[in-house]
């Protein structure tokens, strides 16, 4: 008993000594995304985690999970972070738009059809993202761009009739409405929910970038890809504000620096991503159609004609402010 008590006292003394010298157990923060580690959002999470570890000398550790391993999909990420089910999370902005319309701006069809336009739109939207997240006890960490969205399908989309034959997975309410107006059967569901339906043949097409499709190996079921440049949407990474404020000043500074550096790296990384994705897709037997017939493009643009005005009505003053900052009427 004496030895045991002495050992406990010695351990306590050592613990206090280590604490006084600044050596202490690492703080672990959980972070989740529904996307694979190889996807752009997945790489953003791993980059952020590595930078935080390096900048805090291992005193703050980001415990990252991918592929919706924690059961949290993008649409529920803000609520999950607010409830502290995870300390931080990455979410596809389009999926958040059903509950928080302001996040739908990057997914609006044919609005940002170049990388520079996507950068400008993201810069204009950032204050609105920060405002909404702050209202839910969170801070915006960084954004991740996706390559342009196209259509993965079983058969080549070479006519309007082929477009209308699709049973397509879309990624937000707007894209669902656009595809329905174009004559297709559309379902707005997450990737994890879509995959069993794709495998069964119930869903025969997917609206996604080459990035998202490659991460899910869509070529196993959908060997055609139509380059329609529908949108260049973003994912957003957010952190619970209480979790952030619980860190000391040096750790908070490290989090801020890691987030800024991750955002810069993600927007740099996107520049060559399309070519990388296409190379991977072709290697796995995907036929990439870069010359989609004009009637198909025209049908999609006609179907999307009302999307901007509908989003403006849903997003309200914050949406109007984004468009004004972006120089879009």
C-alpha cells in the first residue's frame, strides 16, 4: 500500500513538472467529411490536419475521418458541428443549401464557368458564409473548390433524348430541378446513399466532377462522362467555436494559419486537378465526351434559366450582397 501510494505521488509530481515545462498531453479534435481521402475535400482535411500538427509541434491533433465514417453527411454537418458531435467538419456547400440557401451560390448552373470566376464568387460569398456559421457557434476554416461538374452515365449523352433517359443523382435542390426541367428523372441524394442505387441500376447517371466520381470509382458502373461544365462548386470546412476558444492563444493562431494555408493550397491544387482526373478516368476505361452536342447544352441552359432568380429569392439580402460583391446582376 505504501509503495502504491508513493508511486501515485511520484506520478503526480512528474505530471506537475511536465505541465510546468509546457509538455502536456496533446489536444485531439475530431474532423469529418463524407468524401474519400483522395478527393479534393479529403485532401483538404488531411492537409489541414498535417499543418495543425506541424504548427503546434504535435500539441493539437486533428483526428480525421473520411467516407462518412461517423455517419455524418454534408447536409447535416453544420448541425453536427454545432452539437459538438465532431469538433470540425468539411461539407459540400450545395448539400447545405437545402437548409441554408446562401451556400447554394457556388452550385448555381453556368454562373462560374471558369476558375477565375469561381475564385471571385468564392471571395464574394465568404463574408456570408462566415456570418451564417457564426450564428451557429462556428467559424469558417477554409473552402475547397471542386473541378467542373459533368455527367457520368451508362450510355453516351449524344442527344436530348439520351438526356431525358437519365435517372440521375444530383447534389442539391437546384440541380435536381434543372435536370427535371430538362426531362430527366432526378434525385437529390448524397453519394453514400446513391452508390447502392447506382450499383443496382436504379440510378444510371450522376452529376459530379471527375474528382468525386473518381473517388467513388464510378467507372465501375458509369463508363461515360459528359463535360458540360455545369458549375464549379465548393466545400466548406467549419469548426465549433467553443472548441476553438478552448485552445490557448498559440494553438488558435496555429489553427488560423493552417486554415489559411490549406485554402491557398486547395485553390492552387485545383489548377491541374482536371487533367489528373481525366488521366485517371481514361486509365480506368472512361470515355470522356468533351464535345457534348449543342442541343444538349442548350436544353440544360434553358432548364436552368430561372435558377439564379430562385436562389436570390431564397437567399435574401445575404444572397444579394454576394452577387453585388461578385459584380453579378
